[in-house]
């Protein structure tokens, strides 16, 4: 892969970061509307049942999709970058054949295991048919994932953003109509119709560029071993993360009560989860680009440029978040959550480390190094759990904010050391300097927001926020 000029690369990264960040905001707003509609029309029991069915859909999908939507991107990206259209079309055929297998397995799992899952949850067969009727939704998820990976790998990112934006609005409209007409009985139709809508929108875009060709499924299924290995490892990594989060929440329940679980979840959502607005483009734009790199030098350049842009955008966001939390938290939650402000302000420092660690964490996947990815991912969740539990035991909820920051610092150090040793990665001096400056501003702002009040709070916080914005703006203008 020929390395892009820095100015051109920065503009491209910022373009797609803004594009997918905007789509992420739209998704968040659409989700709020859907939740509000469900709360009004279905009530608490209906909202809980809808959440349960979505969890079942996700579980069935994760158990049967082989991670094809993720494991296929490196190979497709490399073929697209090389210009070998014949090999690319063949590889797409292999991926589509396996996605059909995954879709059938997912549907079969819903039909066969649905009644068992229903009995395990409700201790009766009252909603057994609901679990079985999730089969089309799970199958559609598998097929949508493969078509989405085609758009990502072949750089059809404008089309992908349009699909996601239209899908967010369309799925919201579907939810409003079905919930209004059918009430609680509309939960499964909403999930199935939304999944099919996303499949139609995505396939409409991908099939324009790469129509389905003739293939012998039995023969073509003998291929794709590398894609499946990488995809399955990615799925296992996700399961490890879910187990770790479940363990942390169980620990909090047993040692502090459900209120501490709620406070921790609020702090995590306000910092790490909402920061996904900035990181939304990494999966769609950065992962295919780094996968197409064939040399250590080009990989380092792409990773450093991505990390610098993420840090430019994430730093002012983290600063604004720390400053606005006393106003934002009661608005999004309630006055009962005010005790978690300091925890969230400390945890916001993890956003800085997430910005620089995320590009490095994709390198093992891009290099098909599935074992390294699984070891690093498992290691992260292990010390994440140890840090959070230890922090809570020593300092209560405030210690969990420190633990989140520490976990992300170790993640960056470990991931960078491995990338330097294994892939020849070299973090740029410009990136390290930007991290030092923005991290210092963030630390000073975190201290000020927790130890000052009144006019001093807003003046000092506002000045530090403006300094962070000015530093990011200067870095951007210097490299545009």
C-alpha cells in the first residue's frame, strides 16, 4: 500500500470520523426516541421484554455468525488495494457462502433452542413462539454483516453511512407503527422487520458493486479458513469482555448493592460509551485501511495518523464532558446520580488513552495474528477486572474511576510494546507530544472540577477547555 501524504490522510480521516460520528449521534437520538415510544406504549414490562428479546437475538447471532463480518475485512481490503478484481470477487463469494451457512445455523438455533431458552427465563412456554420467530432476525443479521463488510473493505463508506442513517430513521418508524398498532405483541415484528430493513438497505448498496455470481457452494465452503479463524477469535474476545463486565456487576451487586451497579453503569455510559461518537469511524474506515498495509512503515504511518486525529477530537470532548457533568448527569439521569460525578470526571481521562490505544489494538487483527489478539484482549479484561475490583475495595466508587483510567493506560502500553516488537510499529514523536500536552490539560481540568466550585470552577474549567480546543485546532491546521 502506498502511504498517503499526511495532509491528504488527515483530511480523509477527519472526513470519515465526522461522517460516522454524525451517524452515531443519529443512532443515539433514534434509540432515545424508540425507548421513549416503547416506555409510553408498552410500559416497563414491555420494555423489559423487548430488551430480553434483543438480548436473545444478539446471543443467537454471536453463537452462530463465526465473526465473518469482522474476519473477512483484512483479506478483502488487501485484494481491493492490490486491484485484483477477479480474486476479490471470488473472496466475496466465499464470504457470502459462509454467511448463508451462518444465517441458516442462527435460524435453526432459534427454532430448536428457543423453547428451552424461554423456559429457562420464564419457567414456562408462554413466549416460546416469540423466541422461535426471532429466526428471520438472526438470519438477517448474519447476511447484513457480510454485506456491510464488503462496503467497508471496498471503501464504499459514503454508501455505508447513508445506509446506517436511513436505517436508524426507518427502524424508528417501524417501531412507532408496530408498537402503536400491536402493543406488546409488536415486539418481535419490530425486531424482525428492522433486521430485514437493514438487510435490504445494505444489500441494495453492496450488490450494485458486487452482484451475486454463480458458485458451487460445496466447493467454495472448503475455503475461507483464515477468515473463520480470525472471526471466531474476535467473537471469543467479545465473549471474554461480556463475562468480565458481568463479573464486575455481580461483584458490585454482592458488595455494594444494585444502586452501586447503577451508578457505575451511568459513569461508564457517560464517558466510555458516549465517546464512541468519536471512535465510530475506526471500525468502518481505519480497520480496512490498516488491513491493506503491507509494510511496517506504512502501517506505522496509518496508525499514527489515526491516533493523532482521534486524540485531536477526543481531547476537547473529554474536557467538555468533565466540565459539563454537573449539568449533564441530572439531565440524562436524575438527581440521585449526583454522587457519581467525580467518578465520571476521573473516568473521562480514559478517553485520552482510548484514542491512542484503539488504533494499535487493531494491528493483530489486520495482520491475521489471531492468537496475539486473543491473548492481548483476554489480558486487558483480566487486569480491567482486577483493577476495578481492587479500586472499589480500596476507595469505593471513586476507585473505579481511577481503575478505568489505569486499565486503559496499561492497555496502551502493552499493545504498543507488542506492536513495536511484532509489527515494527513506531509511535510518532508528534503523537506522544500531543498525548502529553492534552493529557496534562485533562488531568488539570479533572483536578479543578473536583476541587473548585462556583465562579472558580467555571472560569478555570472554561480556560482549560479552550486551551484543549486551541491545541487540537493548531495540530489540525498544521497538518491539513
